[in-house]
C-alpha cells in the first residue's frame, strides 16, 4: 500500500517552513482507495513568492485547521504505507518536522518518483513534476496545489509501475515490510482474495522480493487458484517459500503475453518451466501502425507500436489525441524488444482479429 503525498508550504528558512496544504492519496498499486485533502493554518507568514506560485493566501488559511488538528488523520491514512512524493526528501522532511513540533516521531518508509523516473525513464529533458508530466502526456490541473500535484504523481507512479519490468518497486516495498519487522503470513492463499478477475500477469515472491514463479491468465484470480490446486512437490515447495503475490492487469491477452515474456527473460523464475515453441520468421509486411485495443479500465486504451516492420513497445493512454501523437507514444511505451518470440505473439494475435482498431502512419 502506498501513500502518495504532496505538501504546499509557507517557504522560509530550512526546517522553519509551515504546511499550508496537504493532499494524500492512498493507493493500493492499482487504484486510489482513500484520500485526505485540506488547507492547513501554518500559524506563520506565507512568503510572497509562494503566494504567487500557489495562489494560497494567508486569508485562505486563516480559518483552516491547524496542523495538530489534522495530524491524527495523516497518521491514520499513511499507516502501513510506503510514503511516496515527487522529491520525497522535501515532503517527508517537512512533515516529520511538523510532527516533531508535536513531540511525535513520524516514521515511514519512502520512495521518490524523481529517482524512480531517472532510473526507469532516462534521458528526459527535465524531471520537475510539471515538465515531466508534460513530456509524458500526463494531464495536470491545479499545478502547485497539493491535490493537483499529488494526483499527477499518482498517474506518474502508475506509469513507472508499468515500466518496472525488473520489479524494483515491488522488491523495495517488500524489503520495507521486512525492515519494519511486521509479521506477515507465509501462506500465499491469503492473498488470492485481493487479486482481480481480469486479464494479466501475476508474480509470486519470496521474502527478499525475488520472483519465484510467474503466470499469465485471462482471469488472474482463477489462474492463481488453479496453480495452487496442483498437488506436486514442486508446487508445495513454492507454497512454503512464497511470501507475497503481486500482479499487473493488462486489459487484453496480447499484453499479458508480451509482459510475461519480457519479465520471464529478465527474471527466469526457478519454479517456472519454459517450453519454446517452433516459430517461423515473422514479417508484418504492413505500414507503420498503432495497434489499439482494450485497456485496463473504462476509458483507457492499450497501444502497441510497429514501425519499419519492428515491434517498438507497448503502453496505455486515456486520451484519444495521444493515440495520434506518435512522438509522444514513443515516450510512453515500455520497450518489448523485437525478438522472434515478441513478433510471433503479435502476429498471432493480429491474425485472431480481436483488436479494436489499427491507426496507420
């Protein structure tokens, strides 16, 4: 579970800033499950340049709750969560400082979307939240207000998750749970009820975050259930070593196959068996195209780029105009590779005629 946070402050001397606005979105890795948004009376002046930047005036916060009045809610909504912000070192420091003034030691494990972006989306011209979101086609509203910036960070984090084939985010989260000495049941079946019934890929991890087994299914919950209905020694051993399950909803079978293949090549889980099929050389013999299909939720589309007879990668978009913007799509994609396995999977899926449409360019 993640708490994605943005704070607006008064500005001023280091560690003397006060909070003027807070927005927290509790995110389960797939959707927002809770939220808290409030102006805060900082009980100190707001620097003029900050007023110009955020639009938050001293008059606006005069009748807002003071920090001690919202502190309990902040503790509750972020409990058992990884603290995420765009430049976490700032937001986490300011929040800890406010709690110290109340005599409370606020401690959470943290992830920073600036650092994650630099690792997963290298060579961007800027990693400031506004410029990065513009480059990636992530819509923003209420820039420099806590709710708008936090919502943009949620969307950015979703994109980073889709690009995290190495599962570094999952590994970090699991490591954080271990470091905090929480007792988590080693029996994987307890996690099955939290998995969706949609198409996607699932991963079974050990206590270090290493992927022991991965599978794909048109129904993730059903796929996991079927796996653990087996009674072989191998599956019993997998159950004993399993610590957690993570999953990726893909929206359609093709993306489930491609994401599975990418992750399998990277991780080579030791409980998987891999049978390589006989595949002929694949030539698409077509114009450059965007293959558009179902997304993971209503209003979202998946897209796959084929250019110069090569598969470039896959991605998701909630905006129709983005699907016509090829340079932007090339920024949003997760590269699949263009090996024979990938090309064969794309060719066979196209032959089934299940896709929604093709945009040629």
